[in-house]
């Protein structure tokens, strides 16, 4: 019998790649606010910024025994701080940190202490660059949330820290030229790290790649 995995925000980029390459060996449940090209029976349209619908979705999957939950939601707007709109700041924090907190809070009511919790994070919360202050602040918050929650619950918690990941959608909200001081992390490296976690070949909490 295949193990069940829940992955968030998979309509493009990292999440999409993970689903494509894990669905053969695992029973994937996945959510995203837009449809993906991947054909899967366990897909659910869900905007993770809508916290009421998060509660409703968790209620619908509460009886599923998940081996692993992968939190992959992110939004980023890149510009001078004075040009970032209120709505963009709110959207960034709703997607990057608040949705993870709300979703995990609801899931903890039902999941086993043996369920592995994996956060796809970013070294953007550890290094600094211009024109990404709001995005970096949200990633910094997620890192410390993960650190704190690992000391609060029995579940094994993992924080995967890729550097720059060149996905087709990453540049969508760039309004100014940003110079990255990071090396490029390939999506294949993220996949291999996730596979190692799934197989219990990786036990570190924070994994820089």
C-alpha cells in the first residue's frame, strides 16, 4: 500500500515537480488555488489565504493517515519597500507564514505523531539582499515558527533551505532588478532531499541545499 502525502501549492514550480516525481510511489493529495496540468484524483482547489476554507478542507481529509505533509506555499513581491502595496504585504504574509500556521494547527487535531512535517523554506530568511524585505521577513518568520513547533509537538519536523530556484513563475512579481548573492539550487536536489526524508535517510531538522 502506498503512503499518503499532502503537498500544498503545486500548480507550478517546486510543488508541481515534486508531485510529478513522487506520484508513482506515493498516494498524493495536493491543494492549490489554480488547477495544474497534472491529472490526479486527489487534487483540491484551495486558496490557502482563505482560512475558513482551510478548516473545511481539513475536515474533509481528517480520516486519512498521512505519512508526510509538505508545506510549499509562497508569494513574493520584489521592489523598494515604499512601492510595496498594503495588499501585497498582506498577501505575502498570508501565504508564506499564516497559511502554514493555520493549516498545521487544524491538521494537528487529526494527524498521527508519526506524520513527518516538511517545510520548503528559503535561504532568503538567512541572507540579505535589496528589494526583498517583505518576502524575507515572511521567510524569517516561517523559519522560527518551524524551530518553535518542533519543540512543541512529537512529530518529526524538517526545514529544507534551497538557495535560488529558477522556476518559471518566480520572476512574476519582480518590478525592479534584484541581484541574487545565492547559488542556484536545482529542483532535482530538492526532490532528492524530500525522498531522503520520506525514506528516513535524513534526520536533520534544517537542511541547506
